[in-house]
């Protein structure tokens, strides 16, 4: 059940292990660039929140998460971005089950060139199924 600590040896301290975080963001990045909406939705805890300079919105269902990402994959294809790589810049334990992760996204285009992306801070909650995104904050 989401919201409880993992029972497979993960610490009650949330997710600070870089390998586990890298695996999570790798899966999330692949889902973003391929438009795999069920996987994207599965990466979020509900309710979830996205905050940027000029807007904020919340998710209350997997369908709402999926709907908000419907245009992401076509945008990546239009820009010829074929892969997303999360560069984890910082990991902070916030509480027993919440971890804050600073990520700089880098993309790979169809010519094999690195394309810099945006930076985000993610609040992740430790769940039985692994990390789940509670809040996304776009940063400078």
C-alpha cells in the first residue's frame, strides 16, 4: 500500500540511495520521452503538486497525471529528443519517508548530441512500490 515504508530491506529513512534514485529517474525519463503515460502516472503519489514560476497544478488521480503529460512526448519528438537523463545534483532527507532530490535533466537528440534541460526539485515519498513523486518544483 503506498505511503508505507518498503518491506524489502529499504530503510525507514526514505530513499537516499543514489542507485535506487537513479533507477527511479531513469524509468521516469524513459517514460517521459516515449509517452508511456501509465508509467508516468505510476511515478506519482496522489495527490501530487507541480509548482513553477507562473503556474501550479495538482493531481488527484492517475488519469489527471496522465492528462497533464499527454503533450510531453510529441514535444520531445518534435525537438528530436530521444532520451532523458537525470543528473542528480543533491539529495536531502526531509523526514522519515520524504526525500528531496535536485535534478538537472539532460537530453540526447537524434544526432547523439547532449541537449541541456531544466532543473527541478522533487519531493519523493518512500512507498512499498519505491519512490513516488509528491511535489515537483521547477528551479532556475
